C-alpha cells in the first residue's frame, strides 16, 4: 500500500492548471507501488495517474525514468506515457514532492499467471528491449555486483538471525558471482523489476507494462533472468519448466538470445535471485515494526538462489536446445 | 488506508457475472475508509466501487446499510447506490467476505473546508434526515450512552496513561450525561459519521454523501452535533463560530430545529465529542504498533468535549436567537 503524502484539492487544482487535462472530477489514493504515492484521477477526459516521488527515488533519476517511458511509448510499447506540462516539462512539484502526471493503463495484473501468460511476458520484455534502443540517457544499475556487496556489508552481521549459516553461504555466492559475472553480453535498457504487479492483462492479452522506476542499463539477458525468478516459480518454491519454456520461447520469438546469453542464464538467474534476496533481507532487518510497507520474506529468494546455484544449463529452465 | 483483503482477477470476474455492469477493465485498491476494503473498478460502462466488508462490520447490519443507501438515493439524495445482482440481492460474497457493488460518486472531500462549505453540509444533513423518513429497517445506535459505558469500562484503568486526571473527569461526564440525556427529541435515521472525508464537493458545490456504515436510528439533533464537532473546529482546537453559524443555518433552512433541540445542542455536542473521544481512546490503548490503521489522537476530542461542557446555549455555536 502506498499513499505516503496526502494532497489537498486546492494544491491539486493549482498543479493541474499547468496541464491540459480537462476538469478534475475526483482523485483517490491507490494501494499500489511501494516506492511512491499514487493517485487515480478522473477528469472530464481520460483517467490519469498522478505520482508523487518519495524519498527512496533519487530526483536526479527522474529524467531517465520519465524520458524512458516517453521513448518506449513513442516506439509503440504499451506503457504509461508521462504528460508534458504546458511548458513542455514532464515533471512538476506538488505537496513538496516531485510529481508527474501519467496516462492510466486499463488492465489487471494476474495473481495466478499461467504458462501462456509467461509467454506473453517474454514477448513484451523482448519488445521493450528492442524499443529501448536509441534512448540517449543512461543510468547504471545500482543493484548489480557493487550494490549487492554494499547491501551485504550492512546485513552480514545479522544474517544468521534469519537462517543459521547464511553468513558463510551468501559470502561465498558473492565471491563466486564476482569472479564469473559476464562482461561482454548484449546490454541495453532493462526494466529490472518486471514482477506480476507490473504487467497488465485484458482478456488474457497483455495490455501493458508499468513501473519503470528500477529501469537502468545492464545486460538484457539479466532482465530475462529476473522474469524467470518473478514468474516461473510456484508458491511451494518449485520451478515450473512449462512457464520457463514459455517465457524463454516468447522472448526468443521477438529477440533471439545468443549462445553466450543462453549459457550465462543460470549464473544471471543466480545473481538476480541474490539481488532480490539482499534487498528483502536488508528491509527485513531494518524496517521498523509499524511501518506501512509490508515486509517481503527474504527466504523466498533464498530458495530461488539455491535452485539456480545448482542449475547446469538453460535446458533446466525448459529451453529447447 | 484500507485494503485488508486482496482479490484475484479470476474471483472478481466470476463475482461480476452476477451483475449487469459491462466488461471489467481494471480494479485498484483505494486508500479510503478504515473499516472495509474498497476497490475502484473501471468497466466498459460507469466506474464502480466494490466494497468487501471486513470483520468490524456486523454482517447482520448490512441489509440496513445497503437498504438505506437505496432508500436515500431513491428519494433524490446524492449518495452511492448499491447495484442489485441479477437475482435482486444487494449483497454477494467475494474472497470469503460479504461484498457489494456500489455506484461511484465523482467529487472530492475538502481537506480545508470553509464556512460556506459547512453551510452546504448542514443543508445536506437535513436533506438526508428528511429523506430517511419512511425507511423501514431500524438499527439502534450502538455508540450511544450504553456503548460509551462499555468502552469506558474497557479503558478506564489505563486512561490516566493518556492524561492524568482523565479517570475522574470522564467518569463524571458519563454520570452527568446519563442523568440529563434527552429522551423526547425528534428521531430518525442519522449518518452518525459525517466527517470531511465523507462529503464530496465539485466546484464548491456539495456533490454527495458517502459511507453510511455508522448510520442508525437516533436523535436528529445529535447528528447535527456530530457535524459541529467534525467541521467547526480549527486545527488549533478553537471553535469557529462562523462555521457553526453556517452549519446550523444551512440545516435550519431545510429542516427547522425545535426549541427543545436547540436547547439540547450543547449537551448533545458534549455527548458526541465524548463518543469520538472514547472510540479513539480505546483504539489508542488497544491497536498494536504495526497495524495498518493510523491511530487518531483521542486528545483532539478531549479538547472538544471540554469546550462543550462549558457552553451555556447554542448561541455560542453561532446560532441566531
């Protein structure tokens, strides 16, 4: 749930005079997104999302995020489109926060996706990777190897509180990944957080991707590995090969994966599982009881990274040779 | 904020087959209401609110609440209208909760109302009191004298933790109110919770009343006193006579107040301030840290009840003699 900053109708109306959006009819704080405050606006024209960027988002990153959505939408990807103000800017300020108006995408995220949906996600991810080509701003991935080390240094002393032996196990993983992390795979703009709640469907068809606030430049195949982790495990922790196969075939039908990318997938998936394990572990150890954010269990991703650690080749994910 | 129960798109689509509402396009949990889970639905027709009734609402009270909205809307009051299912029922079940589909009212609640808005609220409250006439189900006010005594018994031992001396002060208030509580003022259906967030405005005109989940049968003037408490005090705790005058004149322009009602207003306002003080005190003492509900400060209402305790006549609220 996320409405960290409330807004008065007076401030909102003043803010909206900078936009050509018709007349405001209502605004409701919505319980989606954990980083920012989001409001669904009804106007005499189309519905809109108003996002107030909270402290966890770096203001200097906003031109990248908003420019990227604009770039992707202009290349035909179904994603939210930031509305320019009358002066052309994509960003304003409201209730002391940077704020943007963004088109509202109809559609629903799937609480229980099936293999065919994973196939659609693979295709959409590949389409996004192609559409990202030519976007001129860059943003390094703050949550790659160096970021993991930083998170781990802040958590390592207390890691065994979560599960005995974690201190040694994760330290060894980090050493292994640092020694073998690929350096020459194709890179581009990646979504980096394409979980279920960031993909909308209408009548079983994928209708759009949202929430580009972790997007950055990194290996495209790393983004694929994030989706394998996010979409292809069952609630009992087991990997579903049908989903993995659908995801990877869907992706390859739009953007082929090179042999080197395929060979690297188990290591990349091990790394991306570690990435989500580490942020969840850090939040788990540091979020005070009573915070509005629901803490996610780091152990879910511990199971996933252990799975990938023993995977020998991408055929175990369901990929046809 | 309030989304206590999540729903899957599969369950929701099955639920919607019972209704004639067009095709579902999206649903978003909204951060309003503290008792229930509310979702804003977009369909190929009009937007709708889906409410899942959580544990604090008695299921046996739902026919009263839903029937009342239906009754009031049919009498021309702008309030949400429960949609009947194909079988005529106003209530269904979703995710294990009683659930209803309700029309969505455009409009915004005012974070900083002015006296003219209080006048509109007074008129709308009186209109609701008149429109409630003829509604055949009844529901006693569980939060009147007996309810207050029950809440106080559960809190009295720890009351001095909140402010020293409260134990004696509030016990004396309860004795005084019980001895003098009016018995023969006009009664009817009251809203009983008409705070700012339950009144919508569009372009400075009141566009509707929402949230009838505390509605019950009680003295109509008691409902007026709740609104005096909710709308006519400033953030510094002072009573604003201009707002009080506007509220009472607005009310009287639609439904006259009898001499007995006017004479009873200070005592009723003392009682209604005590009612909100007691529920907030109880929640303050019992809500665990970490709950999703934001605890409201009971001391705000302590100040209000102390104010009303020394009011001699309704002229102090701004009422013209």
